C-alpha cells in the first residue's frame, strides 16, 4: 500500500480536479452556488499534511486560478494565502474539532477568502455588488464534510479523520 | 494558550508568519503590476500555457458531445437538415445576387463622391471554450491566440451581429468581453436615420442599454442599431441590436432605452474574429517598407 505521507499522486490529482471543477461550465441558475473547490481542497491538505502543503502551494494554486479565471494576477493568490495561513496556524486545533465545528471554521475561512476577492474587485473598480456572491461560501461549508470524507477515505482507508 | 503545533517555541510560528508576509507582499506586488500596466503579459502568458491543459480537459467533454451528436445522428435527421440548409442557401444566394449589384453600384457612387471604397474585412472562425469565468462578468475564452495574429481590441462577430472584443491575448487562447458586459460600450448609429449614440452593456446577456439619448431623440422600438465605426474598435455597418423599448419620462432629460443584442450572446459556440483593412495594412506596412527599401 502507498504511504500517505510520501504519496504525491492523490494531492496533485485532487488539486487538478479542483481546478477543473472551478471552471467547468454550470447552468447560469446554479453558477453562483458553485463551491470554491480549490480553497476547500487546499484547506484539506494544509490540515492533513501541513509539512508538505503550505503557503507556496497556496500561492501557486492561487496564481493558476487567477490565470484560469482571467482575474487580476495575485487576486486569488492572496486570498488563498490568508486562508492557508489560518489553517496552518491552527491546524492542530482544527483537526480535533467535531465535523460541524470544522465546517463552521471552514465557513469563516471561505468568508474571509470571498471578502478578500470582493475587496480587490472593489479596489480596482470592477463592480460586482451582487449579494449572490456569498452563496458560494455557504455551499462551500456544506460540501466540506464531503471533501473531507472522500479525501480521507482515499488517503488512509483504515483511518477515519484527518 | 500558545501556538498549537509550535513545539519548538515561537520560532516555527514566526517563520510561518514571516513567510506568509513575504508571499503576501509578492502577490500584492503582482496585483499592482498587473493592474497598472501590461508589465506582466509575459508572466501571464507563461501561466496560461501551464493552465492550458486544464482548459482543454474541461472543454473536451463538450467537444466530444458535439462530435458524437453529429456523427451518431440518424440518417433522416441529417437528410432533413441538409434539405433545410440547401433551401436556406438558395435564399441567401438570391439575396447575394442583388448584393453584388448593389455593391457595384455603391462603389460607383462612392467613386463619384470621391470617397474611399469599403473593402471587405478579413475574418477567422474561433471556437468558444466551454470554460466558465467569473459568473458576474460577461467574459469567455476563445481558442485563438498570439499565433493566429489576434490582438487586444479586436472585434468579435457572430452570424447575426457584433458579439464583443478581445481584452487579453495569451499564447493559445484569448479572453474576450461581450458587448453585454456592464463595463463595455459600443458606439452605434440608428440604421433608419443615422442618429449616433452609445450602447452600454447591462451584465445581462439579453439586454443592452442606451443611456445617452434625450427625450426628444428620434428613436422607436424596432429600430436597428449598427456599429458606427467611431472609436476605431468595431468596423462600421455591423448590426449590434434592436431597440426593444423606449421609455420617455417627462421629468428626466434622458430617455430610458432598452435594446436586445443582435448576436446570440448566450448561445454562441463559434465567433468570427475580424481584421478590418486598416488592421491588415498596419500589420503589413513594415514589410512593404522593407521591400521598398530593397
């Protein structure tokens, strides 16, 4: 069996999958509810394996997301950096939280993430005053148990939690 | 309670904080440089090459579906479609015959008036990539880039009218903005009487707004708006939209005019990139100069 601490296949494929999910076309009605897959997966790996996936990974993923979505170069990067900094700073505490409390923490982190994106948009004068923008934060927190469950199962089939 | 996990005292935490600050400064600097000018176009192009496989892999299922639906369509459907297309082509051909005569007449009249003749524009078909950008902005990627000679500010048309323009060119792809984007405006003239105005996007792909028409302006629902060619981005004479609704409010100095885009902005899969004769001239000028010197 693969050793979960040295396996690179799962993290990298999960990052690529998250990037794909972030830009895959959705019907207009549900597009606003698309969870922020990349920050979610990044938070998972920052919690699960903080010595391997940290700020540099967050920066690279953020820049990839900027390039993919045509945003200002660095916009998603800085939002991801803040989220991952928080995850790394408190990873031992977050890891022992019960699942609902973990989802709450993720909710707060995604809200900070979305706020930073919103703030940069405001500073450079891209007007996006829509309230729906915050819907993705809620759906993100709701799918967190799913992300956690699936990645945990695949990473360590015998152990339950991060 | 102190830093959990920071068993080596404050050192691990400090270095984490320091690295966080450093990388944040890096991304802030990137944002400032990217926003100010085109300093980062090289870097952006490098990144776009890296993420190109992701865009392709997202686009692939949609492309496969298109391919499958055409190659697996049954014979009867194909035959009926073929018959329809033939009938359509016939009607176009009839119109085209008149068009040729009209064009010749137009050239003659222009020669009499001593103004320059309008030459045809060069076009290139581009596919829209099935990749979602920010849902709040009317933007998309197309599969043509630097190698195809695409340039920033180039006009995009679809079969029915003006669709948008190019805002960023990468190595293999380009980002385009639709005329319905809230930050986009097209100079137009009313086809019926030549009244010039500006069409502004609303953020909704089915509506355009004309905010700069006074209450007394001669505009009625059903008027065709064509690009006026002012501003130098869009070639003149292409349909932009039809006026849907004119709302004149006595208390206000400007009328509220809503138009519907001529292009099928939300249903397009293919668009045309346009090079006007001036664009082609500009590009070919250096070579012809060099030839002249020789």
